[in-house]
């Protein structure tokens, strides 16, 4: 029985796009993430909700490789990713945005997005074409020549989404969506 269950669990982990198993993270005396486990299937929308300070951002940071879990494991597309660097995790297909937006302020809106698109395209012309597609999708095309620093906060949040989408993620992940309704939801 136990072996059959273990086989079923193993199959579920393999078929899940993202699998979080017993992840914990402590900051000195504070247990910020306490034994969290869940699976996200390909094509599904999955939300992590909780009050301020519940540990959502800490968990996102662990998934994205910005900090390592003290315990637990993370598998993405069947491979363990905990301990990899953020750029390696991004390359594997997890695109994230930040609660506190982080564009390159002096670069144009278009260049900010083209940088994301260059993750999988080495030809700058192709990256720019992908950036245009994403900017149109997010209603930022008309503002593409402005420096990112000139955008309003809602537009900067959408730029954050555009930069993540331009990396063609298998799993786009975003904190609390304050972008406009009707935009791609994740
Ligand atoms: N680098 C850190 N060092 C020490 N404590 C931290 C650190 N990062 C987060 N914390 C603490 O861990 C807890 C969880 O914080 P976190 O930012 O993950 O919560 P959150 O669910 O994202 O909250 P919010 O809804 O306000 O964004 C909080 O008590 C926070 O003060
Ligand atoms: Mg947070």
C-alpha cells in the first residue's frame, strides 16, 4: 500500500509543473514560512493568499532563487531547483514580478522589456519584436520610448508584468495583481 501511495505521489510530483514540499524558512527567531507544501499543475492558476507578514513574498523569493529554504524541496518541470541562482531559475521558465517594482529606471520602457526577451533570443531585432508584442498586450506600446522612471506606478507594475512575460515563462508568477482587470491573469 505504502509503496503504491509513494508511486502515486512520485507520479503527481512528476506531472506537476511546480512542486513545493515541506518548505520552511526562518529569519532568526521568526518562522516566516512553516512547512509549506503544494503542487501547481500545468495550465492552472494557483494563488497563495494570506495576511500581511504571512510569508508570501518570502516563499516567492525562495521559489525564484533569491533565498534558499532552510528545509524542504522545490521541483519545477520534474527537476529540483532549490539552491539554483535566480537567473538559472528564470532560464528554466519561472518568470516573476516584484511587489516593489524594479525596472531599469533610465532605460526606455521598450528596452526594459527587450532585455527580458533576450533571455531566449540572442538577436536584438527578434527581442525587440517580442517586446513590441508584449507591450501591445499590456497597453504600453504607446509609451515605449519613455524612460521607465516616467511611468506612473500602475504602469510600472504593468511594465514589471511585461518584462516577466517577455522571458516566455512556463510559470509566470506575480504578487497581488494590481494591474488592470482584463490583462493576462496570474
Ligand atoms: N530578510 C528578512 N529578514 C528578517 N525578517 C524578514 C525578512 N523578510 C521577511 N521577513 C519577515 O518575515 C515575515 C514574512 O514576510 P513576507 O514579506 O514574506 O510576508 P508577506 O506575506 O509577503 O506580507 P505582505 O502581504 O505584507 O507582502 C514578516 O514578519 C517579515 O517581517
Ligand atoms: Mg509580500
